[in-house]
């Protein structure tokens, strides 16, 4: 980790030295006395990022629906060619892992931070890296984007997406029951947030955060999906459930992911401290504005 974020500035009487150390930090920190923006002002200044979050999760859901229909629809040539459900799950994991990587490294993902998950946003709110109104609008945008993404594909592929083998790619507990699904969701969400925090805040590995997040998505879909459907995202579950009108075990997906990610954040804070967290973007080292810490021509709210 970068030493400028770990070594306390004990020579406080030397004002020049302290200022130079702060300026040398690779990511600027918003001033503690910066004014807190209200709802209207946040919406006026940051609406592009809110729209990006909605669009990115919407695009993720479109991809999930299209690949779900391609691999699982009863009359799909791919399903006929690949009889093994496990192999089709491997393909689904690979497809969605690549989708996650594309979202994170896209121009919009670099600007909004590519949370695309209310649990991620709530966790960064706890870490003090996103302001309350930005978090509220991010979460509202994520739920909206997820719902509209599935609705859009349902308009185009109604029969294929509604097929019992596809079921709008809903995430529901597997045959092992609700509590196993709850534990499985907690484990994968904890693993994801731990990975994101470690890689995104490491001065040499931060550029690879999206790659490792995508790899985890692919792995989770392949291995964990039979237990809970591999949601890890309340908005993702609600997006499919809204069109499918299937709400089995909804409480699992509304509770386990945020609790797991918050737990991962508490452990990270205990081990490394608050100053070790750069920003709440998954990919920060780019030329896009940052509404969270004011880097690259942006402004901290």
C-alpha cells in the first residue's frame, strides 16, 4: 500500500511538510468542512452520474437476460448443442464476467464508479466516501435501471425470456433452502467487497480491480448459482422479480449482500484504517471527473 496513506503526519507543527504530504497523496480527500449538498443541488450537479448508474445496471440486466435466453431457452440451439447444465453455467459465468468487466472499464463506469449495486453504495456510505444524497440517488437509479433493463428485453423476447427454463433470469433460493441461500449470498458478497477494497486501494493493483471483480462474477455464477441464483445485488433480484412476479426468498437478497459487504468494510477499516480507502470508484485512475473526491476536474459534494 502507498505509504503516504498509512504513515500518520506526526510532525504537525511543520505546516509546510504536512501540506506537501497531503498534496502528494494520489487521491485528494474532500475537506471535512465542505458544505453538504441538499437533494436538489445534488441532483442538479450529479445527475449524469445517477443516469450512468441506471444505464450501466440496465445494460448488465439486458446482457443477463439475453445470455440467459440464449443458453437456457427450451428451443435454443445452444441448449440443444450443450446438454450439460454445468457447461452452460460456465458459459453464462464467462459471459456475465465479461459484461461486468466491460461495465467497470466503460467511460460511464469510470465516471460513475460502476457501483451498479445498492450494497456497494451503502458500504461506501459507511466508509464516508459518498454523501448521503448521492447514495440515495445512486440506489434509486440502480433499482430503476435493473427493472427497466429486464422490461426492455421482455418487450423484445417475451416468449423466450418468460420460458420456464429462463424465468426472466430470476434469482431464487436453490433446493437446499432459504438459510443455505442466505449463507451463500453472504459469502459471495463478502468476498466481492473484500476484493474490491483490497485491489482498488492498492497503488499497484488498483487498475485490475474490474478484472478481478469480473473473474469473481464468472466464478460465482459457475459454482454458487445452484444455491441462491447468484444475485449479490438487491437491485438485480428486484429487476428480474418485477417482470417475473416471483418474489421467493426476496428478504434473503435484500439483507445478505448489504450485511456481508458492510462486514467486509468493518474488517478492512479495523485492519487498514479509514485513510486507506481512496475513493468509491472501482476504477479511479482515469480522466473522468469524480464527484466523490474532486479528482480530474470533478468536485466533492
